[in-house]
C-alpha cells in the first residue's frame, strides 16, 4: 500500500538505515550543522561586513529537519493520450502543436508535453565499488537487469464470473504472461480477496496463480431461486425507481410460485407484499456484493499507486449492475486518475447473446413463463457492461467487449502502447469546489484518428498547505519514472561490501550551482533544496529511502567557488546484495523546480 513519504521515513533525523553524509570540500557541499568541518572556507571579512543582519558565524549551509514553506507550482493536470488510426495502429511523431485540449468546453493552453515509449528508461549503473574490503572492479561491472517500468494489476472478478467464463479467461491470461517484456511486472488479484499474487516477472509463478482463479460468488442465497424470482436489476427498479412494470412482473411470479397460480383478489395483496419484501432482500444482498467488489478494487488501486513507474489495471469481469445505492464508480475513477492509473476493462463474456431464461441449473419456481421477467433479464445483461465502459473511459483506458479473442484483448490491455503523449495544462480560474471537469482532447487538423484519453478530473476541495502540497509533489515524482531536467543534477552510485551479506550503497547527487535560482537577501544568496531518495527492489517494492532539506545562505566568496565546482550530496543506505532501482528527486524551494533521475545497481553476492 502506498504511503506518504513522512510515513515511509518516520523520522527525519534518523532514517532507519539511511544516513545522509554531506561534507564540504572542493566539489562537495557540507550539509552538517555545526561544528563545521575544518576545511570549510572562512567567510571573507568584506562579505561579512556587508551582512549586518547575519552573524559572522552564521552557517552558510545547514539542514532542516522539518518541511520548509515551499513555493507551490501552478496546479497541473496531466492527460495521457494515445492516438490510433482507423486500423488501430499507433500514430507516431505528433508534436505539441497537433493537439488541442478543452476543460468544460473551454480551450486550454498546453503547458507541458512529453512523449512516452515502452523502452526501459536509461538508468545509471553503479560507477564502481567503493574502496574497501571485498570491493573489486569485477563487482563494479556486474550487469544490471532491466528496470521494472510497467506495473500491471490483473484483477479477475471471481465473484461474478461463471465457470465457463473462468476457463476462457485463464487460457487467455496464459498467453499474456508469456508475452511479458523484461521490464514488466504483473500482479494477480481477485474481487473476492481470497487470492493475490504480488508483482513479479516470474512467468511460471504467474501461470500457477491462474489455478486459484475459480468462481467465488458471495453467499447471498441458498443456491435455488426464491419466490418470487427477482433479479438484482429488477429489485433496483422496484425499490429505488418505484417501477410498476417491474413490480407487477414480480407479483405475477409470486402468484405462480406461492399461490399455485390462483388469481383470486384476496391473494393479490399478499403476493404484492411478498414481491416487495423479496425485492428489498435481493437489493440489499446485491448492494453488499457490489460494495464488496468496490472495496477490493480500491485496495488494488492503492497498492498499484505505490509502484514506481507506469501503472495499469486490467479488470476482467462479466460486468455487474450498478444501482442507485452503489453509484460510486466515480470514486474509483477519481482515485485512479489521481494516481495516474489507466484502467483497461475486458468483458469476460466475450461475444454473448442474451439469456432471458436465467441459469438452467436453477429453474424458476413458477409454472408459467413470465415474459416481462425475461425482458428485465435481457436489460440487466446489457446494463452489466456499463460499469466496464465507464471505468475505461474515465481513466483513458480501453473497453474490450463483444469479441471472443480474449487472449488478444488481454495482451492489448496489458501491453504498453508504442507511443503515448503526456499533455499537461494549468486550469484557468480553477474553483476549489471539488466539482467534476470534463476533458476533451482532439487534433488540430481534425484527421479521423481515434484519440484515447481520460474524460475528466475533479477539482480540489480545499487549498493545500504549501508545504504539504510540495511534499505531495515530491512523493508523486518519487513514484514516477519520468525523468525531469528542470535543475542541473547528476546521479551516481557506488557500493561497498564489508561482507557477503551486507552492503552500503552510496548515492551521489552532483548539483551544478550555476543552474540554481538564488534569492539575494541580507547580503546572502538563499535557496532551499529538498533531496528525496527512494530505493526499490527489482520487482518495484519500496525498500528504504530518505528525505532532507539543504538550507543554503551563501556568502559571495562561497557562491563564486561553488559556481565553478558545484557540490555533491552523498547519502548512504544499508542494503543486502541484490538488484535495485534508485529514484532521486531534487526540488528547488525558491523556484519550485524539480529534477528527477533514475539509477540502477546490482550488488553481487
């Protein structure tokens, strides 16, 4: 489950196994508070004389163990867009100028534009092993496996699928697992919550997990039809919409099964009460099952949102009816959009025909065929797919339905498109009211291409505290894999092995001071930099990390020297041998700019 950086790093003074070692010497900047190291240059007398408000012995560089008050960047909404031609092929080489974007039908200026491909991001391997015991050049050149880039949660709706559906989708999933890219990680989950396989690239383990996918309907009845036989969709129409047609159909069925078809007037009120009572019972049971499914889908979204990279959920289901009492699919869509999760849905029924007679293993108790009940069964089966279409459309995903090649659908739903365009904009005059905003992305030249993008977003309900907003911005960057270059930052790694079971990974962050934007005040150049580092294992699981604020109040001679050499921040992490992804985010407090870098290292046994 994804947690905030403060929760992951419970103390800023001591980060569990994390130690930030920052020393000031030519090319490296001190982040230790007093006493300053002996080789720190003394401030020039002339510079000190120009800063009467600052004591001569005031530290030029120190660390802040609590969150500073950052400037917050303008609220940015990002939209992931995939463009296909009429043959379903990806359209490449589109530029920012080719797109136009509308928020509540009002045109918006596109402020950011990036092109995303399924290629593994470039990551800096360990430069070398640190000098010391058991370090050698061979270890330093150990190969680095592909960085996990895409995390796909495959969710099987085992509470609604039939056995026939299950057999078909399990066979289709086998092909999906065999087509994995080295950088893909797949997790397998169920809506019943009775089985879960965490993210892995082990194809054999994933195929074995399919043996656990079997129908697990919730126990809402005795296994035979009740009297009258009312389906969930019909119960919703009776109770919530006061549909007389739906009620009359249930009453007719009650007369047939409870009163042996006796149409005498005294039996009609009793049949009506029986139908109304049964409708309430069926509705309550159906609502409970739908809420149960939603809760497990929310759990999957929370877990997926904590993975570092592109995040996709594939929901395989025959669909289910959403009633007046359970219309919280919008909450799922909102959660997914906030975590940049695309939901692709697959109708497990494939190309189906309506079955108006119901389950042959549970014949109705009535003796006369009820044509109106058959109509409601047909309507219910059609309505089941609506939630699948909504989840896909609301997050910019695809809805695969009315086709029997489910294996092709699964591969297409889980595989990364060759090219996706990431468009960002800052909404004009955005009201902090929590309301839903419709989005539309189209092409300027109006060519007949298919544009796939999410259909909306929710405005914030409250204005976030600047420090809290900045921390959230850093957290979102940590759990992304997109590299940003607002600040001139370089990432390097080294490791040292004191023995065969332990290692210390050193993450070196070199900052080119000339690229920073200082604020001059009281004779000093001021800026605060936040360094956030997170270490993930080869399956994308968070291992450890740390965050620290570097407060710079530089005198002119120190700034001149650092403009020539820059400085290096060194952070140490105690790890076991293995392959790791290093994610580094640096945020500038004065200009609200960020840099994000990926690194990878394999520490051999």
